[in-house]
C-alpha cells in the first residue's frame, strides 16, 4: 500500500488581496483566484490555498491559531533570490541562510500576515530517510 498524495494545503489569511500579492511576488507566478476568498498557487503539484473566510462569506467560528513552530516548508533552488523577494514583498523576521545539523541549508521568515515560512535549498532536503 502506498501513502496518499498531498495535493492541497489551506493557509488561513486575513487579507486575500495582500496574500495573493505577496505569494505572487515571492513565487513569481500569479496563481489563480478561485473564489472571492481563495487564491491558489501550484507549488509543483501541491496547491497552496490562501483562504480568507470573511472574503468568501464564511463564518470565522473560533478562528485559526497557528502554533509558534508551525511552518510551511518550501524547496527552492536559489535561496538568496527568494529571500530577497520575500524582503521586497514585505516579509518579516527573516533569518540568515544557514546550514542545519541535519544537513539542510535554509532560512525562516514570516509573510506580512504572520504565517511562518521556511525555504530550504532543494539540494539539501532532509526527508527522514
């Protein structure tokens, strides 16, 4: 039996226009608006779905709270270029590019809406094997 394929991740945002602009600049693709409150970015087969429930007319319920160590990880071939684009687009809390003890080279950042991001050099991905 094989594991299922992950195809979409929901990223809660409070400003769909701001999220679409930020990720469009960082990823260098426009993505696709699929509803008033959803903007999709195809990240090599896995969709990053920026979702603003208010813009979609959905109830916020108790809202979302992300844990301090809850990051979205992206593999990237040019860390310096993507780090620069994040800074240009208003990203915050950018760390320096560094090598980790488990072998990955990476940096951390936050998007302007507070979501935690990590970009890892694609040649150094550690997948637990």
